[in-house]
């Protein structure tokens, strides 16, 4: 049976306008609109053409309605020039991530959700301190891996497919479950800040809807992330008054943040003056720290997804079962799971081989029977 919403999801996922897709498959825009609105069932020939152009199996269009993630649901932080089509494509990827998470959730006991929702009851600095204390983090300690930390407290963390370079990251609550999608094309340090920023939205703005966040809400999430990753006590203890740019570059490794983020935090805490901040930003820009992060850290990835793949393999369930059950391509799946398994390998299991540096999980998840 044909499901119209699945066609809309696939079209938006590939960034097609209705008119362009109609042209690609040899239909009129009106005919395609009729199909998307349930007024007309496409022929098998048309479904085959749509499948080829959109790179979704024909069976994808026969599945029940997927969960739609709308702009109004998310904390959507994107660059101002990002087109509506790009945003729709990213939100469609989020819908597929939700479907994937349901597949995992039905088979594994995933970490319990422990994300406090403060909704404006604390300022960002205090909220960050509260969450750190609630999670048992030492007051002055850095965070070794923000993705692992979010996952340990029940956040479903997935990667944005690589074509979404204009979308920084976004988060949302769905049926009481927190989701974060991260851009993996930026520096690892920026990715860590994005993860903490989205945690800030989940904690501070759970009841705030409206899609594109206001400047105030974005500043609050930034302030939360800064305080969460770089606690006041730790930063003050490690710096004297007016540190040099060289000291900043050396010390940023302690908190695994960008040189610019640390410099901003130093101004925020009064360790450097406004003039010193402007001077440092100029110097860091000349050294390449505005466009990238020279000699940066290794990008963080998902531990939960590694455990899931390892547990599936141990249970004799082939990797291909996931994308077959979801009716998506292997590349579509890999784009959502940090490319932990890029393509099926020779034994047909689709799991990373030894030469693909697949890290064994610290503790396997229990597969629900």
C-alpha cells in the first residue's frame, strides 16, 4: 500500500522541490502533488522511477507514516543563509534517525533518560553547575567525551549526513525522549561545544517552540555550554591575569575546546579585559584558529552505537538487517551513525573489519529477546 507522507519525506530528504522531482521522473507537478496528498496512487512504473531518483527502495513508500520532525519542534541552529530546502532535508534526516532509534530501542535496553528540564528556572551558568553536580562530575574537572556523556544520560545522539554542512546541530524532545543531531564536518572541538550547546537547549528550553531560536535563547545555550565544558573554578585556577595567546593555545587541550571558545570564557570570567580579548581574537585569526583548529583533537563518536553494532554481531544479526528493516540504503544509515559501518564487507555482515579501527565497547548492551 502506498503511503503519501513517505514520498514527501523522501523528496525533502533529497532536497527536491515538487516541480524538479516531477521533471526528473516525467510527471506533471500536479500529478506528483496528487500523489503526495493521497489523491492519486502512483503506478508501479512511477514508483520505480521515484525510487531510482530519490535513492530509496520502492518498499520505503509502502511503510507506515514516519514521525515527522517539524521546524517548530526543534532547537534549530543554522546559518542565516541556509535555505528552507536544506533545513527540510536535515529535518527529514532527523525523522529517519527517530525511526532508527525506535529500531534500537525495541531491541536493546538503552541508557535511562536523566536530563533535567529547568525551563528558565535557573540562569545558564547555575544550570550548568547544577547538571554537572547531578551527574556526579567533579566541580573543576574537564569532560573527556561529551557524546558519551550525553548518551550515558539517555540522549539519543546521531550524526547529520555529510551533505548538511550548513546546519550546525539541532536538538528536540519527542515523546519524552531527547535527541541531538551533530554536524561531523567541523572541528572536533567545535563539535564538543555543539553537543554541550544542544544539551543547554534540552535543559533550558524544553517548553520553547518556534523553530529558529531567538538570539537570547542561543546566547543562553552558548553560556550553558561554556560553563559546562569550562567550569569557573577550573579556569580561574589555571590562569593568571592576562594570559598570552600561547598560554591559551596550550591550555585549551585541558578542556578540549577551541582556542576562541576558551578566550571568550576568559573574558566572560574577567581573566582578560575586553581589549585583551579583541587582541587575542585578532592574533588567533592570523594563526588560523578562526577557520579551523590547528593540531586539534580526535573527533568524538557514539559509544552506544558501537555497542549496538557489536551486540548485533555477537547475536548473529547482520548489519544489513537494520537498513533492510528501515527500507533505506546503507549509505543513508551510515550517515546517521557517524560512519561507524560505511559499507558491507566481504563476509556479508556489514560490520567493520579489524582494519577499520572499530573500537570494542567497554560494556556490551543487553539484547532484548
